[in-house]
């Protein structure tokens, strides 16, 4: 006698089981997302440091070709000597010409090196946004056209809030607080009240004169009345004058540092 045919009925998930699975997936996502975010942030910080290292190398290569002088800055962009013009711009007043028009671009030939990967490419400032869309790195104006031999490897950083003095590697190129970058004016100066960015662990990267890159955090008082910035750095010039490194304003041109 043939055996009766039995049918296997597929058992569907109950609503409770489905909700449990969704809950587990949600918990896993909640656990993994912070780790993924930290990984992305760490990768952006490493990439930013690499960008600044390449920019500093371009500065040093330029110096090797120009009597050991660092490149010019914004106030030199119309210098009649083409070799002494700004590192970000060359005889143009519109920011869309930066950085290809600058004197160091020939050593890099890559616009991406001038942008911090932590800043979205479409985050162009409109009166207080995140970037000017062309570059996120600037250089200390006091070293415009300065001879490398006249720049000491270390400087004193004085925290205006804690009054603590720290000796740190001398900054030349840094990532500036994007709110200080000008949308229309291709100013590559880091001076006066300009501050480092806080894109990476609430701090920013800067490249030193020896080509090394360092992370640094500039504090702001709780009420915002005291802010550390470019004028928190000090160094003695080659002639012994104590210089506040925030002095690099629009009146400083090629070789100013060498006379201090």
C-alpha cells in the first residue's frame, strides 16, 4: 500500500519574531555606526596630514629653486617678479583661479591636495559656511618669502585661557577655521585672529618647517570672549626681535621676516 504523501508547510515568521529581528539589526547598526564614523574621521585626519605634508614639501622644493626663500603670500600676488608671487594665486583677483595660479602648483599638479577631506566638497560658505570651495589650507603670513635658515624649528605657544606656555614645532602651513576663509578673496594668510580648524578631534593639523605634520587644539573660553589663534604663537626673528606670529597682515611682503 503506497504511503500517503505528506506536504511540508513553510512556517512564516510571526510578527513578534520579525520585530525581534528588526530590533537586533537596529542594535547592531547603533553599535557599528559610531565605530564607522570614527574610522572615517581618522581616515580624513590622516589624509589631511598627508595633504599638508605634500604642501610643505612643495614649499621646500620652491625654496630649493629660489635661494632658500619660502613662497610669497597674498600681498605678493601682483609682485612684478613672477617667482615672488603668491603660492595660491598669480595675477588674478578671483578665487576660482586658485590654486592653479600659485607658484607651488607646478610641484603638486593636484587641486585635491589643497582641500581638507573632512570638509564636504559642496560645503561652500555663503556668509559663514564651511569652505571657500578652492582651498582649506593657509600659511602664516610672517614667513612670506622668508629664508628657511632664519626660521627656528620651535616656537612658543601661549594659551590665552590657561596662560600656559608650550614649546612646539614651528607652524608654517595649517588648516584654518573655515569660517575665517573668505569666499571671494583668495587670501592664503594665517594671521591676526585666524584660528586653526577643529575638523579632527576638535583640533587641526599644521605642517612645520622641517616637513613634519602635527595635531594641535586651540581652546576657546566658555563664553567665547577669549580665543586662541595665530597671535598665540611667538618666535624671535633672525635679528632678535620678539615676533607675534599673528603679525602677518596685508602689509607684510616678501622677506619681511628676515629683517626682524
